[in-house]
C-alpha cells in the first residue's frame, strides 16, 4: 500500500567495556579481608624537625601484637655514624645503615608494613624496608644493613629494596640476602617520583607466609617459610649512597588485623520513592580548591601542564577555586608589600582553564590589604582573560576568623558589620567586571555560619552565590594514622544535613541564582592527618559528604589541596608535577560518573545496624542510578535494590582498596588513576535486572555505582487524516525521537525538534513520501 509510514524502535546504548570477572575483594587476595580490621602498631610521618631519629619515639606506638608503646628508633650504626635519617625524612648519611623499631610478631596475625619514599634523583644505590632479626644499635661500620648478619647486623627477613637508577626491585625472604625471590630492572620507572612499598607478614598458619607490593603491584609471588623466622625488629635500610639527599622518606606504618576473612553478611534493601522527584544535581557539583600561591606558581596552572589538564578533564565538568588563606597574602601588583600577582600569571591560568573547557573559575581577590583601584584593576584583567569561564569573584577568605587567635589580618573583635563596611568599596570595584560570591565563611560553629546567612540576605541582588567551608575534624587533635580519627571520618556528621538545609533556605530566600557552594572542604583542617586524610577511607567519606550536600540542596563542593599536604586530592612535587592521585580525587571521579538527573534519598533497611549508606540519582529516562557505600571493615552487605520498573540492568563500577588506612593500591572501575591523568577503568559488568530489581553483594570497605540500563520502550502510533501521533511512556521524557528516511541501517538519523521535553509528538505526513522510520534514542 502506498503512503505507509513504518514505525521502528532502536535504543542506542553506548558500547561499554565489560570485564569478565568482577573485582569483589581487596587486591590482596591472600590477606586483603583481614587488613580492613587494622590496628596500628607503629606510625611515623617524618614531618618533624631535622633531628636524628636515633633514640626518638615514632609518632605512634602501641603495646599490641608484638609492638611496644615505649619503642624508640635505633640507628644500627649509632655512635659509629654521626649522620642519620632525620625526623623530617631526609637521609643525611651515605653509610650502609638501618633504622629499626623493636617488634616481635605474634602468631595469628597479618602484619602490613607500608612506607612511602620519594626519589628526587639518583641516590647512587639501593634503599629498602622490611622485618629483621635484630633491633641493632652501635654495630661497627659496614654491618648496619639488613643484608648484614655478622657483628650484630640487622639480618633481614621479608625485606625489599629499590634502586632508582634502573628501576630495579629485589625482594628477599632472608635471612639477610638469602632466598632472593626477584631481581628485576624496570619494575618501576627510573627517575624522580614517589613510591609506596608494602611488605606483608602472615603468621596465621603453622608456617608463616609473606608478600610484597610496589605501588599496588605485587612483587614476585607469595612465599611460605619452611622454618618461621626469628624477627625482632622492623624498619628501613640502605647500602652505600653517593647522593643520600636524593631520598626522602615520607611515612612509615606498621599495622595488623586478625587473621582470615572473618566477614559476616548483612542483608539490606534499597528502594526509591517514585513520589520523590528529588533535587536537580548540578553538573558542575565537583571541584577543587587551591591557595592563590598556586596561581603564582606559573608552572602549575599552565597550558603546558598536560598531566593536570588531563586530570581536570577526567572529572568532566567542574569548578576550580583560586584563593583560600593566601588570597589575603598575595596582591595584584604587589601592593602593601605583598607577593605580587602578575598579568603573566593570570594569562597562564587563563591558558590552563581554556584547556579544560568544561570548568569554571572562582577567582579570589585580596581583602586584607587591598584598595578599590587595585581590586578593580585585577578584576578587570582576570575577567578579560578568563572570559565566560569566570564563575565569580570571591573577596577575601574566612572573614569570620579575622582577628581570632593567630589571625592578625584584623584586630581582635572584628565583627560582621566591620567586614561589610570594608567589603563595600571592594565590591563596587569588582562587580562591574563579573559576578560576586562569598563570604567564604570558615566555621560551622554557632556565631560563624550565620555570617553566610546574613551575607546572603544583606547582599541579595549583589552576589550570585554564597560560599561556606567545612572540615570533618581537626588534624591537630590526633596522631598520624589514628584509628580514632578514621572512625570519626567514617561516622556521619549528624548536624551537617540540618545546617546545610538552613543555609540553603537562606540562600534561596535571597534568590541567589547559583545557590550555596562549599567551596573549601577536606577531611581534616590544618593540612590533613597523615595515615587518615591520605588513606583510602577518605574516598568513602568523600562520597558520603558529597551526597549529603546534594540531598540538602547545596550546588557543589571544592576539595582543598595543592602541594604535599595529607588531604590534597592531587599530591605534587611542590612545583607543578602531580606525583600521586589521592583518595578524595577517587571519590570525585566516582561521583562524576553519575548520570544527569535529580538526587533522591534512598529508603534503606538493614537487618543489623552497620556503617552502610545508599543514595540515588533519578535520570531523565526514569531509572535510578544507585550508589552503595559499605564502610564496614568486616561485613559484606547483600543488597536487594530496585532501580525502577523500566530498568533491565545496571552497569557496575566499583571503588575498592586494601584497607581503610591504605595509602595506595585503591582502584576505581578496576584501575588506578595515574598522575598523568590516564585511567583505564570503566564499567566492570552489566548486571541483569527484572523490572528494575537486582541483588548485589557489596564487599567490606567498597562502594558500588549502579548506573541503570533502561528497558526498550514501545512507540504508540495513531493516524488521523494527515496527522501522525507518536506517544511513549512518561518516564522516557528526556529521550529524543529521531527520524530517518533512508532505512534502518542509515547513519543520518536526526532528532525531531522539541521531542526531548515531551512524550508525545504530532507530525504532518508529507504527501507522497514513504519509507520513513522513527526511533527513541537516549542522548
């Protein structure tokens, strides 16, 4: 018959990489489950003064599983070598030497020794770490290494060495240099860089076993001792070095967990109310925050810093904030005796931001020592350079802290009224060149966060966004690697949702178009806490924190960092090169993998009260993307989850790490995120669902992202005279109706105008035209 229109349906789904096997346990299959229940025995951050560590105590020492709270470091050569390793991590001696802590392992434990070191050049030979027989002290010169057994030398067992010049790794079961398991050049890339070394001793069996990892990759194979070694110490070691200053020790951590998997299964159900449409999730929700000095370091925010550019682009859309505390130290042109911000530095930042086109900039201006003319000049230059990627100007930083404690930028007693009076002339100078935001309030304590609500009210019509800061805890309250600090990080801040909701209500009442943004956040204030802020648990905290903000109406968050602080998402060499991607960045990346939609709360039931959370995003097609976050170290959670009736499956992406305290070895989507911005991870499996229902087992200390695969829909068709009407289910609003008049196999499908905002389209049938096809397509 003539003049027939044929209706077809073809759902376009991006072809995704599917891995055959799911990574459902920690990367250390032999030991991984028990490490999650970790207890720190010794922790040393190497962040103190340049004094010899011989005779000094580590940052943390516990009477547990073979350790002693009274432990002190021993320099094996002691009085026979006046130079040594120093408490700041510098190596001040070229002598073959070792530095140990007393330790006698007990049966029934899995011990994990982890250390981080940085090569800034070629030290001339090897350095290493591990366990040893003797806690040696004052031995003769030439007998201080782990490979030395006579004259009181340490006599190493289960120890590993690295040679920077050729990327060589050697690993020994011992004693001393006996039973060499591997000697391989090129195991790591020679040259400057930071490496994490892990040595594991398993005493749970009759015969003890050992394993080792470098930067998350296993070195050799697991080894089982025929005769259990006589171990009395743990520490670091080196042979003769010609350039000892080329080695920097960053931290040293010995921890243990009880033996065996010892995991329990908890049952959970997760669902999402169809009546709750949720709150729109800002596509630029994630972001990073930097001190203004990182802009003055023109090698960092530079169009030639490809590694950093790749990492920003890896997150997709985002916001970078340049300001923080040092915004009030640096000043345009160097007025008031401040370090200068120059036109060249702004140009470098502009070149960088143009290379990350989906990002915008919160640009900080000096408040403490500025004047209107100077503020205007910088704002004008920055606005012209950044163009449409300027999100707004933030003047000053944490004004509620001016004049408080050690902050001398204003005299004690500086009030909100004082701030407004001094802000007004700078506001008038900057507002003609771009939107204004603020006030970057520091604290969530009573009397402080009201600065944000008052500012939103008083400056309504002037500012476009309110900004507030948040840190979960204070690093100064804990020792490095503190289990108490990690427990705080893993425990929800019950006051946070209410305070965010109150701030958002005030911001909405003031009609600020860009809402509330937490534009400076991290796990622990004062630079973060080593062994906690830079540990895997911080990634799981990041996910909880971001969803808590989104569910209560905030429009985004910027995680603070830069340099080598424990909390920085991107750890660099204090100039321009990123050396390690830290846990908070993994959380940011996982959050960025959520599809567009509205964030919705989960209805969660558990058959036992555990540390498990769930969240959702309702997509335009009607399905739910679910985030399941299991922070339990010894409980798997079997989750029955409903992602919506039109969902036929879910794409699984997993975040995993060896332990909450691990500072390396974590993966997202089955792969690490590399400092050059490369990441080979992705969807690890597509799990089938029946009417949106599926069951999945979430291992201890891991997070699952389940992105919905929508079931094919049907196009309903009716014809009246020359009018063709096409209908599809309402939960498919957001899909596009596409047309093609050359055949189903054609490549020139085009969207029908206006179809993305409806579920019904009327089309006038062109006279004499046939062979026209229609389909629904997910953008």
